[in-house]
C-alpha cells in the first residue's frame, strides 16, 4: 500500500540524503535546540511547494491539505523542538510581494530573535506555464532577506525549487543557505532535523549553480575551448558542492603505476574524517588532448558515499574501464563507435580540485597523471588515493 510506514521511511531518508548545505558561515548551523528562532517565508508551511509540478495535479498543488503524510518545515520544527520553541509568521508571497504591514511585522519579529529561518524559492509549476524569462528569484524575495538581515538576526535561507534561480544579494546577507530542491512530502521533517543537527547534511549539488545570467548554460564538463577555460566563469556553487557539520581531510593522490595497457584498473581511496559524517568521494577524469574531438574540462566517472565515525577511515575502490576513458566517434552511416585513444589522462578527487593539466608541473596533491598505452604491453595500474 502506497504511504505505508516503509514508504514514509524511504521518503524521509531520501530527503535527508539529498538536501545540500551550501553555506554555513561561522558554523551557525546546527542550531541549538534552545535557540531563539523566527520562522518565515512563503514555503515554510507549504508541503505542495516542497513537491513541485505533476504532484496530484498538472501544475502541482499549493498547501498542506492534500498531503496526508506531508510535513512542512513548520511542522518539522514542531516535531523536533516543539511549538513553543520558535515563532512563526509569514506575509511573503511566491512572487515576492508583501504588504508594508506584513513586512514591518516580519522585520520586528526577526529583530527579536537571534536566528531567522527564511524558507523561500519557487511555487509549484511544470511545462509551459512554468516557463520564465528571468532566471533570478523575484526581487521581492531578495529584498525580504535583506530586510531581515538588516535587523542583526542571523538569517538561514532554505530554498525549495526545481531549478537554480539566481540569488542576487541573498548569499551576501545569509549566514547559511540550504538547498532542499524538491524533497516532497517529508522534506520538511528532513530539513528540520538538519537545521537542529539531528542529521548531518551530506547532499551534493547535481548541477552547476550559476551566479549570473551569462553562465546559466555552463555545465561543469564544458569543453576546454569555451570562454570559461581562460576567463573564470562566475558560478555561485560548483557541481558537487555540499558542506557537512564535520570536516574531511584529503591527502595526496598516489599512483602505483602510470601506464595502463588494459581495461581492468583499480583506484583505492582512504577517507579520514575528524568527526562522524557522510562524504561522497568523487573521481573525475580529464583527457587534456584528444584527436577526434575537443576534450571536456573534466568528467565525473565514479562516486561512492561513505559514512565514517570520528577518526575512522575506510578504503574506497574504483574500477575504471574503457567505458570510462573512451569517447564516441561518429561513423558516417553506421552510428557511433566508442574509441579509446592512447593518451595521457588525469585523475582528480573532489569536484573543486583544479589540476593544471596543461602546465609543466602538476603540483596539486589531489591530482595524478597516467598514460594509456595499448601497444606497450605494460601491466595494470593500481592507484592509492588518500583522502
């Protein structure tokens, strides 16, 4: 039966795993259970906005009534710390409009609390009615955050929406930012548990989050001949970004051998964390030079999510094959054929790792170079990666 306890547990766990902490200045999160908190924003008590379009009806549904198992952020906070542990008020609409009286009341309440959790973003939408001609969030939402922050309260911004809307000045005024994306019915419970530290956030961005409209279509794996290669394209957050309430120390990448002759090659990773938490170990591959096409800046080839207790370490193994370093070449009249070129390749660990693949000396310890040479008869490679 849909909606049974197992279904709800699965939905809650999926939300906990996917929510992304993008900013956390001075470790403002997690919030103390005794904290003075003001909760506001048009999505703070709206399960429908956590779910988006094609939920119940074509354009989605606003509100809580049609979600019998739904938990909004407001309800999630009640479940975690109790109804008397925070103050709730909202007069903001999804289009950014708010009356002068409601703005004044929200600002007054924000000034009376040490922390303000503002849940904003998009209403539900899909297909043509959901098309926009401006990727920025409505200006009124931005002004709302600015007004709250001006009171001195520490603003924690929670975003719900199905696409990366430009945030303007919001990152400059927010002490913390969490991207919930569309976690749906139990997203409010997961968000509350993350806000108060019952859950350590471990989600990673599955997109590149643009900072301005000039770069809304610049993916992380763009070609090396694009403008972003030599003119640093401004992104708000990179693909794979995501913080935790703990720290993970990454040490150098080491390769036992640097020449690969066949497809069965393994990389071994060790992740050493200082506290309990989850980390997604990501392996990217770069081919600096390619004969048949312009290479990408990098390509995510492998990832594994690990959970470590304080001081614990573990080995993570990746097995790369020709499927990972091969590329497709058009065969006129015969479709596409996967081609593996004998070439130099670079392995990088972590999404924000920069490897100077065109420089004389690649000094980043999280990068390592190897060569594919199918004519040399050399043995397989084993790369030990210490993270």
